[in-house]
């Protein structure tokens, strides 16, 4: 019998541990047109704010060694336009589509979360890797601010919510614990790491915004460290591992480190159908290892 790929994140049941990461599959429906969504348990739409964010000017994407830099500036149409665009699509897609909320204050996150739920998303991921209004630092670098955002979203919606954290904090356990205390039902570990690159010929930064988000294979050990430490400190708290996954073996690594599911990001930019290959590789690895299902792997290397 083929290994059982079903898994759970608290109240959320997934047919597969593979999730399409926010921002790397657009609004999901464009991607679903070209990719096979069957291998995925969920797909997270691009983060959305209360009002339109224009994003940064070009260049906003740049390849760099083992991965890439992005400095999109979370361009999005704002929640009202998002609802109009997405509501008709959500029931038609063959994969559950989760919403992703951003804002500049805790109240703004709550407004967006309400809007996402009114459009029909079954789960809200809170993207704490965006700058707050007061000093422009990322929410997820601050324990108190992260707690306030999650608490505001928790009181605004009843659907399952999760918090997506940055690998750049020196206190991942403090931030993770605050989010769980405030009502996050799962944690996504992690978003991109801060990075910088130089266009040598032009003698200027690769990205218009200078510092951006680094993603791809080089991120994997950094995100895995977060998964490992958080899963040991908060046993039983569901984790989505995210960062640098390109193969089925990478997925098993995250599961063994303590994740219950994983999100695939940058790999989609070069290979929109990556889920199909990664699912096949994962099943092959599990069969070789004589593993009966995902549940048997979770945390196996981090106890
Ligand atoms: C072009 C691009 C846009 C992204 N936009 C978002 C976003 O809107 N919201 C979010 O939570 N993460 C966003 N991310 C981060 C990814 O969801 C993911 O956490 C990160 O890229 C690490 O995974 P990876 O190494 O598999 O790409 C973006 C990443 C990229 C490359």
C-alpha cells in the first residue's frame, strides 16, 4: 500500500503535507491553470493588506548563488479588490486556498483577516514578516508586537489561524511562544531571510529596495534550525516547514525535524509543476524507508 500522505495542523486536515507558499503561486488560480494542484494539501494566496500596496519599483527579483532575492514590497490590491477578484474562484479550485494577511498595525491585520474569511478562505496565515507602522521593523522580530497581531486576528475570526515567522530573529522561541499563547494554531517556519546583493557592472544593489528577502536552497538549514528548536520547545504545536525545498528528500528532512507539513516557494518560479515531482520523490523515499505515513516521520530526528 502507498504511504499515507494525510497530515493535520491542529483543526486543519490536509490530504498532503505539500502546501504552495504565499507569493510564489500568485493568486493561485493563474498557477492552478498551468500546474497540477492534486499533489498539494493547500495553496496560500499572496499576502493582502487593508488597502492597495503598490510594491517597490524594478528590479524586484534577482538570482543570487543558491537561491534568489526578492524585494516586491508585498504588492497587493487591498482586501476589497482582493475579495472581488477571489470570491468567485475559491470554490472552483481543486485545492483549499488559504488567505495571507499583512498590515501595518494589529487592527489592520484583523480587518484583513475578516475580509479573507468573508470571501471564503478556510484558514488564515498571518504574515508577520512585514514592517509595522511605528518604526518600520518587522513584526516578527518583536515578541510583544507579534503577540498583539495574533491576538487581534484571533478575536476577529473563528477559522484556524497560523503565524508565519522570520528566521532573522535572535529569539525564535520567544516569538513562537507568544504567537501560540495568543491563539495561533500553527506556525509557518520560515519566511525569507534578509539578504543583499550587488550588480557589480552597474555598481548598485541588485534590488531597487537594497535589502530584500533571500529564499531558495541556501535558506533550508536556517529554516530547519527554527523548526527543530520550536518543535522541541513546544511539542505538539503544529509547524509548517518552509525554506529551500526542492526535492522529496528535503520534505522528509523537514518532517523529521518536527514539521507536520511543508510549504514550497521559490521552486515554483522555475518549475510551476514542482509539486508533482516532489510528491513522487517523497513517496519513493518513504517506500524505500518502509515508512507507512507522514505521521510516522514527524519529529523523528528532533526528539
Ligand atoms: C517572489 C516571492 C514573493 C513572496 N511573497 C510572499 C508573500 O506575499 N507573503 C508571504 O508570507 N511570503 C512571501 N514569500 C515567501 C515565501 O512564501 C517563502 O516563505 C520563502 O520564499 C521561503 O521558501 P522557499 O525558499 O521555498 O522560497 C515570497 C517569496 C518570494 C520568492
